[in-house]
């Protein structure tokens, strides 16, 4: 079961994969969590995922939710939301498995992680062609990686051709 917090458009995109989705935060069989909002519920979901070692993917506003849950800050940046641009990704990350190291993405919310506030528990795994952090992954105290990810681009847009691959990679963690 995948717990989903966010809007209907992304929900419909994820449902195409055949994933069993629930919006019930009381669901007991949660195997993965996807958040697309930066609400207190989303921040609580990130903390729940950390405490219970449940993979979580933050998308768009969920990117902000993940960063805030770890104590970082986001600030406005000058970019054209919804514009296709190149991103440099760490193709060794499981969520980007099978992708090239430079991919096209549809730019998300015009905000980015303020790098001076980047918590030690987060590592940059993708940058916009203009340098802003587009994706993060959590780092464990042991130095290894956890399975909490966040991306600030529209994975459900045709302008992000590999969006379905990213979702499938996440669902197959």
C-alpha cells in the first residue's frame, strides 16, 4: 500500500502504474509514502517514514516538505515553473536507475533548497542547469543512504520524459 498526500493530477499519474494507493493516514499496511504537499501532515509523514524506515518520495511541494522536515529551508528562485530544462542527476541513485546523467525535466515550483541551511542528513542528487538543487536524498548517521527522496520537478508532465521511470523506480525500492 502506498500512502499518498497531495493533488489529484499526480495521484492519477501514479495510479497508472498499478500501485495500490490510499489517502488514509491511518492505513496500517503502508509500504511507501508519496507526498506532494508541504503541510504539517506531510512533514509528519516524513518523520513517520524516517522512524519506520519506509521509503518516501516528495514531489513538488513535497520537496519543500522533506527539506523542512529535516530542518532545511527553501527560498524563491528565478525560474520558469513548467518550463522544460536540463537537469544533472546522480544516475547511481536507485530512484534514477537506468537514466542518463543529464535528463530533461519540467521545472517545478520556483523555490530551491537554501544551500547554507542544507542539513547534514540530506544530500543533493540532482541540480538544475542553473545550479539549484532539484532533488535530495536522506543520509543516515552511519554515512549510508536512506530511502527518503524529494524532487522539485513535474514527474507527471510530458516535459519530464522519464517521470514514469522515476515513479516505477521508487515503487520498486
